[in-house]
């Protein structure tokens, strides 16, 4: 009985992980189709104030670079360098 419950739980977790991976792949493909990708696998994003950013990563692991900034100088916190609004983390 307990073994069967463990197997069911493992299968359920595997299904959730598979769905998450498919969702991330689908979102990336949609962004590419919409032209939201720039060089080196980065997406582009624009703050409400008009400041443009290169973006890499997903969710809380997103990294922002102001337009024209070198790879070695990302923002340390997800706040607009121009107007200090929070940048999206999803």
C-alpha cells in the first residue's frame, strides 16, 4: 500500500515537472516567433518609462541589463535604472 502511494506521488511529481518544462519551451518559442529575442539568447523588455533592457532567465532568476550595457554589468536588483519601478519577474 505505502509503496503504491509513493509510486503514485513520484509519477505525479514527474508529470508536473514535464508540464513545467513544456510550458517554458512553449513560452520561449512564442517569444522567438514574436521577435522578442535579441542576440546571445536574450529577450528584450521595456519598462513603463521607456527604458529598454536585455533579459535572460525565468521567474525570480531573471537578469536585466540596461540597453547598451556590457554582459559584465547586469542590474543587481530588478528595479528600473531610470525610474526605479520594479521590473517583472515572471
